[in-house]
C-alpha cells in the first residue's frame, strides 16, 4: 500500500548549516588540537578557534564533506596562526618591565657589573639602543641570561623565529660597529637610562 503522503526530498544543507553541525561536533576537538600546538592561555585559544570557525564561512574552497581531515586541518592551522598573531600583538603592547628584569636577574644570581666595566661597555650599550625596540628586546633577554627557549616562550614566538631575530639583531650590531656608528646624544641618554 503506497504511503498517503509522498516522501519529501531532503534539501541539501547550506554551507552555514554544515559549519554549524561541524562546530557542534568538533569545537572541543579543535581547541584541544590548537592547545597542543600553541601553548597559551585558554582564553586566547578560544578566541583563535572562534576566529577560525568564522573564517571557514568565508573560505568556500575548504571541503566540508567527509572525511573531515581537510577541514579540521585547515581550522587547526588557521586557529594556531591566530594564537601566534594574538600573542605577538599582546607582547608588543606589553612594555618591557625593567623592575621584572632586575628581579629575574637577582633570582638567577647575576650580580651587577662593576662600575668600570659598565663605563667600558657604555659605547656598546649605545649601539644596542640604536637597534629598533623589537629586536632589542630579544637581545636584552639574551643578555640577562635567558635561554632561547625561555625567550621564545616570553615573546610567544617559535624557537626558530627567536633564533632568526637574535641573529639579525647581532648582525645589525656588528654592522653598526663596523661602520663606526657614533650614537647621537639622545641615543646615549636612552642607553644610560
């Protein structure tokens, strides 16, 4: 006996509906994947994952049909990059706390250098002051005895990026020194402060 009502064909889900279903099923999994790749606070991970889900709406080239490996891989990569971008932006906004550096130096048992040694290195300090602030922070942390791994964690960048930035900053110092750079009066004041 035929059914009294013919079966309605199922309409295809829209892309937004597919993404909503994926989000419902895989949001927690995405956060776990991003947390394993980018070690940071929970709030930043959640913000980055939300950003990735929103970006998925505007990227129709990302395939949503099973298997979902491509979509989850794209979401993970996008969210991880957003974590790094957010962390770098927050690090740039955070001023270098000289009191914290001094506390860390005392904690590590590093003694203040003698006055004659400071006077001898005054010219070198002026060269450091001539380097832009961002690479200078990497060099200052290195000078305070931080390891490359600790600098990478403090600046929220990868170990390779830390290595590259310190190498470039050292090269910049060598170039200034080789060129016989003489700091301006305001550079000396910055270095002495």
